[in-house]
């Protein structure tokens, strides 16, 4: 399970959107415009990318990646080993942490709220999810429940950012979601390599470029880390 996103001001998103749209309109010499950039399709060279060579595929991914980095957009991606989570997070711990998707949502939104609190004078955050998910209600509930509880239990943080709205949109219409898709896809592939091998895996070049930019944090929660999370709180014991 992977969740990824970027955060920016209105000014940052306007600059990003102009650059991203320009690249979609002219992705590479002699290539037709793209409706959207989609990592899975690009890597597979299918759909709109069916006429791309491997070199062209690599070049266009690089160019879109650099638009994200050049706009200095803080990003966060969180991956959970789903089978380990379902096996270890049960009973009272499942009530405390939720399922692995809820946990990913809360970690990403926590990052966004914390970033706004530390770096921005504006205290309102609007969250947009890709509408391709069939779990709209679950994701919105994860956000609402988690952060209503925070505000209730931490009344001493009156200036902590508030979530102004949670919405869902098509990645074709809301181009920042295409950037989030790239980051999520890269971390998903990294997670598969780590979880399948049971140990460290060489960093993927694009994921490494994001991390090296200093603006993106990438996390993998494997079985030992999940077990540590469960053991952190003796839920239901006295």
C-alpha cells in the first residue's frame, strides 16, 4: 500500500501547472501532445506512450521529474507491507491504527499539516485525492477522524493548521496528481524490491533524485517496523 503527495502554495502550484502543461503539450520532439503523464503507462510504453522508444521513455520521465524538483515542491511518500500489516495489526491495535490505507493517509496528511505549521503563515490546507480510488469514503473518514481527534486532544495548539476541504479529482484535470502518481509509482517499485528480498535494495534512480533534492521524504514500513509499531503501545493492557 502506497500513498504519496506534494504540497505547495497557490503560487507554487500555478508555476508548476504552467510548466507541466507545456511539457504535456510538447513532450519530446516529433511526439504528439499527451493528455496526462502516467508512470505505469509510460514505463510500459503503452497507451499514449506506445510509440516511444526506451530512450524516449527515459527522457520524458526525467523531464517531468525535473519539473517537480525545479518547483521545489515538498513531497512525502509512505509505503506499507500490506500482508505484514494485516497479520500484525489486529484487535485493539487495528482500532488504534486503522488499516494500512488509513495509516498511509494519516501519515501523509500529518506531514502536510506539520509542513504548513512550520513554514507557512496561511493555516488552511486543501487536500485533493485522485478520484480513481473506489475508497473515497474511507479516505475522507481517515482524514476527518484522525485530525478531529488531534484538535480535540490538543486544544493548546490553537494556531495548528486546519483542513479546509477534502476533495477528489481526475488526474487529467488536476495535474499535480500526476506528479503524486510518479512519486507513488517509484516508491511502490522500491517497496516491492525491498519486501520481496527481505532486505535493502539499490535505490531507484528517480526516487533517489527526489530524495537528493532535499524536498521529498520516502518511507517504507516493513514487517519488523510494523511489529515495533505494534509493540510501542500495550493496547488494552493495564
